[in-house]
């Protein structure tokens, strides 16, 4: 074979070899891309970025499994146990999986799967890599909450404060008229002190209710252990219970954890214990039990007190409602304690239930979503 033909053959072979190599590289790349598209694993670094984002942000796959989520998504009880908990957001995720960005502004969603608290939010869902959807939820209801608070605050104050204010005025007049009668002055002074304390208690609890409504779901939540909450709540009521020889007993799965505001949760459980002690006979027992059921943590406070009728149970969480009006007034009850409990629980994405029977006592049970690990 002549030299030119040999050189030509070598050239053709090199070109063919290079083409084969390029073809192999292209096939391998296609396989990698196809494997990536069909994989349920998130691209590298996405989970780390999402976990550090503020607010409620999470990623789902085509089966709507939550692959990663920011802490805010769990705190608002939007996701849990690897699933989306809000039906309206499920529909938005399904629409985004078809390949288009979806945005919904000022929509009302439930504050978690329980309770009657709601959020006004904007939801934005964006598909990526043809297999995943990134969803962000932004709370837009702060101004609406503030407006509602102003109206309710005025209504509450005008409704409840006018009676003790009128009483203070009448007692002041009586003191002036009885200036020369020491015993009468002492009697009216005691009454005046009682009414002043009642005014202070009512004002403080109205402010507390207003603050709870203002914060809504915007409070800074952290992972807390229920046992710590129960222990502090018992400590707040120990002196009163001991004076009446009422035993406070706690037990159950006290190591359970939830996302919440520790101070507010202590107020909620403490109010339930105080209420149980208030309506229990001397030398009885109040039990505080904790259990985990179906991804929720339950805190039950049980007393052996006077109990309630069905009608009273239906109204017990109303503002200023008292099952025993005379007894509540004599002991300084405001009728706001259980309403405060309900707001705190709702703001944590939970609910509160009551079982009661006249003469057999009552059980108040708080349910709040368990913290996802």
C-alpha cells in the first residue's frame, strides 16, 4: 500500500475513533440527565438552602411528598409527616406540577389541620427539573388582624368594664358619706380594693387577648418539651392547690416536643390547671397527662370538680362567660382565662376539647401538632 493511502486510512480511523468516543460521551450524558430527571432525590445543595430560608418554604415531588422544608413551614403546620397538611396548597402544588408557575394572593387557609384560626396568605409554586415544585407561603393577614383587634378591644372594654367602674364610683360616694363611721369606711374600703383588683385583672387579660390576636402566627416559635411546660404551669398553681390540699399529679409522655412559644404555652396550661383547682373540692386531685396520638401531642387536665352541663360546655370558651357567676365574682374570676387558652392553642395550629358531666368533673384536652424531627 502506498504512503498516501496509509495516511488516509490512519486519518479515517482517527476520525471514526473520535466520533465513537464522542458518541459514547453523549450517550453517557443522556443517561445521567435521564437518571437525574427520574430520580426522586433533590439536586445537591437544595435541601440545605431551603432549610436556612426564613418563612414557610418547602419542596415536593410528583407524588406530593415533602422532600425538604424550612422551619417556618412546620411551625405554621403547613407540612407535617412528609405531607402538605393544607388542602388549598395541595391543589396549588398539583397545578404547578403541570409545568407552570402558580400564584395565589390573599387566600384564606386554616392555621394547621385543627382549630378555627385562619391565615391570609400568598402562595407561590414554581416547578423545576420537571419533577419538583418549590412552594413559598407568606402571611399577609397582619393588618386585618390589627383592625379586628381594635374593634374587639373596644367592644370588650365597653361591655365588661362599665360594671366595676360604676361600682368604684358608688363605693367612693359611700366612703364620703360614711367618713365619720370607721367600721363602715373599712367595709367600703375592702369592697373598693376588691373592685380595683377586679378592674386590674380584667384590663390585664383583655390586653393579653389583644396581644394574642395581634401576634397570630407571627410569634417566634421554637422546639419545646411539653414536660418543661407542664412543670412550670404546676409550679404557678402549687401554692393555691396546697392551701386547699388539692394534689397536682402529672404523667404520660412528658418528653414530647412541639413548635411553640414557651411562655404562652405555660399560660395556657397554667390557666387550665387554675380553672381545675378553682372548681375542685378540697382534698381532691387534679391530673395533667400527656400523650402522642396521630402526629399530635395531647395535654389533658382532669379535675374532680362540679362539672358542667351540655349548655355550659358549649359556651365555656366565650369571652367573660362564667359557669358559676357568683363564685367567680367572689374569687376574682374574669371569665377570660379559657378564652385566652383557646387563642393560644389556635395560634399553635391546635384545638381544645372538653368533656364534662355535672358532679363528675371535667377534662380539658389541648391538641397541638408534634414537632417533626
